[in-house]
C-alpha cells in the first residue's frame, strides 16, 4: 500500500512539474539566437522608413501576388487585371467568361444575384422594366437585354460595364465579387441564348 501511494505521489509530482514548465514556457521562450530577427521591428503604416529608398513604410504587394480568395487552380478565377482605360479590349470581345463549367447551379446563383442587384433597374424579365424605372423616377430606361445590340454584346463588355460602371449605372465591383459578376453574366447569356434560338426558329419557319 505504501509503495502504491509512493508511486501515485511521484507521478502526481512529475505531472505537476511538466505542466508548470509548459505554463512557464509560454512567457519565456528561453535563449534566442539573433533576437533582432526573432522580434521584428514594427512600423506604423504611414511612418517614415529609411530602410527603403522612397522612405515609405507601406509597401505594394510583391509582383504576382494573388489576392485572398483567389487561387490558381481549376476551380477558382485568376485576378481580373483589365484596367479601366483598356475599354477597347473589353469591347472587342476577347475577354471570355473564365468560369470552368457553367452548371445549372451557376445559372441559379446568377439569377439570384441578378434579382437582388440588377432587377430593380433591368427587371426580373431582363426587359429594362424594373421597379425603379417604372416608378417614373429614373430618367432613362435601363438596358433591355432582349434587344439585338445586347444579344450580340460580348461577355467581356458586360463584365467591364459591371466592374467599372456605364452611363448612369455605377460600378458593382464592391457589391459583387469577380466570380459573382461572371455568374450574373452567365445567367444573362443563358436567357439571351433562348432569345437567339427563338429567332433562329422563326427564321427557319419563314424560309419554309
């Protein structure tokens, strides 16, 4: 019985020593090699920093840095780097929807976002008859996506307009992420594809 009590007490003492040493180690890292590297000097964002030639503490990201939320795998999009001044590139139609696969889930999400952010002006039917315009408080009718000029509008042009704004429509880059903007455009194009198919069918019937 005494041996058992002795071993229990010894084990409890050893465990207490281990726990105490771990607790103490949290505030005392021990000896540090090159402490000036271990404890880096912090600078205020807008303070003068003589380490750099321009004396600025705030630094630009390293070239090629991918923003948080963007990865380079097949399921995410690369950052959108088309500048506002390069509108001709967007209008030319060279910018395509980069979503790897347009699924029904993608179109459903695009429709949901469209109804939240776009339908108030463009209407849920994409006909430019949104509540804001029908109220009489909007001076110009928003785009009717069923008209020929919008049926033929490249995806890149639409994305450029949503990103930077066009005419009375402001930019939606702060409300919708790049992926969400492309989802909205994918939904618009899916509706327009039905319009184009109907037009092709009516043309075929006319020829007969």
